[in-house]
C-alpha cells in the first residue's frame, strides 16, 4: 500500500468536450483582444521544458495577453485568421513596449498599495 493510496483522483473530464471548450475560449479571448485594441501583433513563443508553445498578442501601448497553442504553425495560422502580423520571438525578441507596459503596471500596483 502506497503512502498516498487513500487519495482518490477526481474523475477525468471528457477530453473532447474540455479541449473544444478550451479552444473556443482561447479563440474568443484572442479575437476579443484584437478587436478591442489597436495595432496588435502576434509573437510566437517556442515550446520549453516548462511550457507549451504559446502566442503572445501585443497591442501598440504594450498591453499583452498570452495563450497556449498546439504549435507554431497553428499560432501563425491564427494570426493570419485574425489579420495581424506574426513574428518568431526567437528571431525578433519582445518589443520594448511590452517592458514599458509592465513597468507602468508595476508602478500602478505600488500606488494602489500605498
């Protein structure tokens, strides 16, 4: 008998239903981000030891969002479908406006605390 044998795992959800729901939610989020921001660009991030392939959408002001995608080709197709340019982050790096946006957000969080 194992140390953790008393623990019972939760019943697995139907992968087909949850995968489709997750895809739909991701697509809706990214579509809304592009629709409600100006100058959005896609940055395709490669798979790492810690994360899957992701796509990071960045607006003109530096606001960004990131979601997992199955692979780089899917991310590029998604960007094309959304009508935005796509870049390989390993070749281009992240735009400076992302760092500027993150710095502004950090300052705003500090102001709210004080």
